[in-house]
């Protein structure tokens, strides 16, 4: 494209950041379709059509764009690990020392990961609360888990549709309904 651009952080007269505002789809099926479309277009088809040309800065941006499907797999693995570790901890009193599957190193790594996840949740809630109010800050915690579920299901859908396209089935535009905030709400 060859154009030049700059990033500006400008606020309006009421102090809100100037930005294009649009609601993300408010039903799970619509959100999954929307996110799957993004994954196909940015992550999978972008890799297919643009490859990895450019230098390290370009590669970094492409890795960030293309991580969605890998991130979904990691989220599934993380939730499975958390579930299994929790079950093992509940069963620990009933196991003999020889039956305990974990080592101090594994326990330390899992505990560290649990603390890092708690830190991430706390930061997400703090920043959402700072930007949108305390109610949104509290709602950020369950929204994170809902968002992860949507990411997993969207990545699954995207990979299935993309593989089908590689096998000859044409991709169809999976349009989602867009809703924009009313101007009165923004005033």
C-alpha cells in the first residue's frame, strides 16, 4: 500500500479518547463467527498469501498477528492443566508419597503460573475499571474466561473453514451484524 501513518492519542471535549466505537457482537455464535473471520483473514490467509518477507520488525508484527490459533491451543492446555492440577491437589491427602505424580519443581512452576494468571486478571480488572468504571472492572474477570472460550471456539471454526478452503471449498463471507453506540450515548 505504501502509505504513511501516525498514531495520535487525542481526546474530545468531554475527555474521552477519539476512536471508532462499535459494539462487539453480543451473542456467542455471532462473536465466534466474527472472531473466526478475523483469524482466517489475518492469521491464516495472511500467512498463506504474504509469507514471512521483511526484516525482524516485520516478523514481530506478523507473529503478533498470526498467534491466534496457537494462543487458542495454549489456552486449552492451560485450562486442562489447571483442572488436572486442582484435581490432584484435592486427591493429594489420599495418595501415598510414591503415588504423587508431581515434584517440587512442577509444583513451583504451577504455583508460579497460577500467580501470574492472578496478576493478569487483576491488571485486566484494574485497567478496565480505570477506563470504564468499577462495575466494568469487576465484570472484566468473568469476561476474560468468556473471551477465552470464544477464542477457542473461533480458532476451531477458523481452522476448519480454512482447511476446507484449502481442499477446494470456497470461503464464504460470514457477515455479522454491526451495532454502533448511539450518538446520544456518547454525549
